[in-house]
């Protein structure tokens, strides 16, 4: 791997002073940033075996961090998931679709997801997967390794069958799509089996690869036993990993035991600084205080929460309380996009409208959530999320020459409200170029075209095997 020298760039550092260098450079040796500054202070050295990238007029910034997603679900988008609430979607689309996927489907879906993620400037992903077969999990991890994208792989599981109070609701939801090949066991797994596989994946990958880390990922407090939750935390402590969970995504699961999910997790001493909690829509002020007190991090998925009509997470309150919040895309089929810049715009706008306060969240805060705060949310704030000496070289380069990006006065605002994600030309992860001038380095144009055809066919096959239904069209009143 050649060293890199990026010159003549507008450098957005996202360091502690959030400095912007109007005409700067970034020097990379191996996987690490070794020098950064204005071109006027650069001391020329030998450029033997150094790849020079002239980024004149372009923006160089830290790679975007997707703190919560479900990668292989991407094959279930394209219209199959629309117009459904969370449990309608889970029971009538997601679970049947997952059950119908072959390992080859999983490989195709993972490759498609990574393609889209890299093209939209994402350099780190947190994936959550609960396929019953370890073969599928390893197939995904090997694709992440081959491509070179930084990945936290959450081995997700549910080990607690739905209680009677919720079962009636789930059955009613499933009855809405009677032709679907439903998953009767709700993907419930044996606790010891799920934890054993998680530990095996941690042992196999965490100590041997700087780019791949495996975390325990119990699904949510209502779907996991106390034993499963605490054993997951024990794994995270023993192997020094993070742990991630879905928390208070909808009202039906926000109070599973007569208290809030957050209070319950606090009562069993599960809340801790290693925990990354996704969604957190239905939290009250007491829940937020408990999260802050225990150092819990939050993954915010504004588009998915709107797509499924789950509600609006109280993110401005969390930020005001000093809670670390990162941005995620969630499932690629309850968002239909793998694009953090979409999430930046959504996060900035939805909370203003929901709270009737245009100043409740700023573009600077949203950009932090996509970069340095996202890095802190996944426990990697000292390694990624900003362009600084001794940090990992996770870097993206954006072309600013487009009508929708003019004028430019405040870069965080431009990135939040004007950028679309297709401005990204070059993506570097750990010092390795994964896309240069819009061309992937790990997949040529013919291979990418073949991938798109395979993804379409694979999705159609999964749809047919699971008997998935298109949502009913809305009835339109005829006008006379």
C-alpha cells in the first residue's frame, strides 16, 4: 500500500477546534495520518512511492460513520416495505425475507450495501445481524474484510418469546398479510447458542483485523431474557468490546415490565459506557437522565423512525444533556437508502419541525454526529472521526463544483442542507483507496453492472420464496 499525499485541498478537520484549512494538505503513511496543515507550511520531501492526489478546490474531510444498520436486509427494499409500521414490517416483510435468504443472497446483498455505502462516503458501519446460521455471518464479514470497509459486526439475537400481552398484537399484525410465509418462532434463538457463536466470532476476528470488530447485540429488552442481556454484557467486558441494543423504538415495547425499558436495564445494571442504544424514540426525561448518568451512547435513525411512523427521538434534549449521539441508516429496507448525508438533513429538519424550534439543533451538531461524535459513539473517538495526526486515515474527498452547492459560506450548513452524497469522489479507509474519482477500486464497472443484475434477481427470488406481498395501493377518490 503506497503512502498518500493529498494537497491543495479545503480540509475540514473536525478536530477539537473544528478547524478548516482553506488550502491544505494531508499526509498519510500506511494506515495513519502523519501530517496535516496549510500548504504554505508544507516542507517538501521525497515523493518516491507516494501517491499524490491534487484536491484543488475540493473538500477533504473525515469519512462518515454509520452507527446503526442491518446490511443484508437491502434485498427487501424497492417497494416491499412501504406503508407499514414497525411490527407490520417486521412480521410481514423482514422476518420472512431473512428466513428465505440463502447464503449467496446474503453475499449479494452485502456487496450491494457496501457499494452504496462507499459511494455515499461511509467509511465505518455498525451492522446488526441475526441469521440463525453462522455461515451467513461469516460470509458477510469476509466481504467486509475483502472490500476494506471499517466494520463493527453486531451478532444480534432474540432469546425471549413474546409475552402474552404482546403476542396478540403480533398475531394481529401477521394477519394483515395472510399469504406471506410467516416465521412462527419470531427468530427466537437459544441463549447459549447465540452467545457461543458471538464469542466464537469475537475470538476469530477481533484480535486479527484492525478493520473488523465483533460486538454482542441483544435485540431489545422485550425480546431478550435477563440472562441473555447480562451474558452479552459479560462478553463485552471480557473481550473489551462495545455492545449495542435497540431501545424504546415504539410505545408497545417501551414499557415491557411495568417500567420503562431504560429503567429496567438500569435495574439490572445493564446501562454502561460501552452501550450503544439505537432509536431511543420513546424516552422521557428520567430515561435521559439515566442514559447520561451511565454514559450510554445513542444511535439516531431519523429516516427509519419516520418511514415506520415510530416517532421522533428527543435528540435535542439528549444533546443538551451531553449524551453522545451518532447517526445511522438502520435497515436498508426501512429507509431504502444507505446515505448518511440524507440522515444529516433529516436529523436537522425533523427536530426543528417537531419541537417548533428552529434553533433546537444545528448543522454543526449534525455534522459532529456524522463524524467525530459518531466515532465516540462506537468507542473509536481516539482513532477516527476527525483528521488529526496519529489518527487512522479514513478520509473522503468531495467535489464542490455543482450548482446545488453554491454559494458556500458555512461548510457544516452546506453539507447538512445542500449536499446529497453523490459529491463524494474518493474514499480512503485505513489508508487504502476504496474509490477514486468515482470509480471503485475493488469492483470494476462490468462487475458492478453484474452485481446490480444479481441483486435484482436475488431479491425477486427471496420475494417469491417468502411469498412477500406488495402493499395495497392507496385508494384514490375519483374527481368529477
